[in-house]
C-alpha cells in the first residue's frame, strides 16, 4: 500500500506540474491573439470604462454607402439595353408600364492585347563614335556617359507621381512596376529620379514668386508715431509725408482723410487694391 500511495503521489505531482505549464502556454497564446488586458490605474481618479474619449460617430445617410454618379462630361460611351421580345413565360410586355432606369459602370482602360503588344517598351540605340583627324577629339551622336540601360521619361513621371502625389512607398512603387509592366526599378533609382526632377522643376516652381516680388507696387508707411492727438496735418508741400504719420492716430476723421490724399498719386500702381 505504501508503494502504491507513493507512486500515485508522484503521478499527481507530475500532472499538476504539467497543468501549470499548459496554463502558462495558454496565457501566452491568448496574449498573442487577443492582446494584453488593460490594467486599472494604481493611483489618481478612476476612469469610467463606459466613458470613451473617442468622438461621437457621425450619422451617415443611405447615399454615402453608394458610389457617386459620374458627371455627364465624364461619360465616354452609352449602351442601350432594350427589353427582350418576350417574357420568360412567353408573354408580352405592357407598353404603358415600361420605365427607363440608368446604371453606370466605371472602369479603367486597358491596352488591346494584340500580337504586337508589349508590357514595356525597350528601344535599342546604335550610336557611332569617331575621332577627329584634325584635333583628335572624340565625338558621338549621343552622350555615352552613365549606364548602358536607363529609364525613359514616362517611367520617371509615373514614379514621381506615385511617390510625391499619391504618397506610395518605394516598396509599393517597385511592386507596381514589376506587376503591371514587368519593369524592375530599385529604390536607389527612385531616389535619383526624384532628386533629378526636383532640380529640373525647381526654377519653374520658384518663378511665380519672383515675378510677384518684382512687380511694381505701392506701399504705405503704417509705422505709428507718438505725436499729439490735437496736431492736425494740413495739405502743403510736405502733406504726404505728414499724412503718413497720421495713419494710425486720432481723430478718426483725420486718419481716414489724410491717407487717401497721400495715396492719390500712387493709385495706378496699387493693382486694384483700395486705399485705406
């Protein structure tokens, strides 16, 4: 009996140890699947779990769950779908109850899969290079510097649009070119394309700012001067200079009247802005 009890106790201890290990493994799996549970704060004012900091959900209309109807100018083709000649049961339709409904299908154009279609275009240039007999200078019909294989202007524009306008990552751009055009583009090439386009387009981007700053304008001096409120400027030879100093002073009648007298000669150069 003692031997049997000792053996049963050993089996019981082994089962309990195995249960502990299984409980730890189950807890780890629950944490991976469902995440960790939020513990209540140990100090401070308790927060009601029913109250959420998220903004209230805005109600949506039934039309917000549907695609918007395309405008008339964007419709490229129309297809008329008439009624069949007879019903499925063999009868005819009442012409008085016939109604017309509109449905739209939006899609993207795909190139025609003809025998001469290629997902990407590859042009081979055979460039001749020669050496002048008189001066010994080497000349070619096209620049031979850089890599032997480069990307065309269409690919460069698409890369800049996807990264700068759409906001796609370099990895997504690489995958898109590989899946649609079977074209391999590396991250270094994308960075070089963006830098080159930035240097090319920067002068045109900054030109409007330079034109606006170089345009003729008239600026009024609005610096306040600590003069007496009782001093009144009179239209004399220095009336314009005195009037500038009364732009921000009282009385209001003088402050409104004198700047107009000062800016009268400069109105043609103000580009339509009213004097104040």
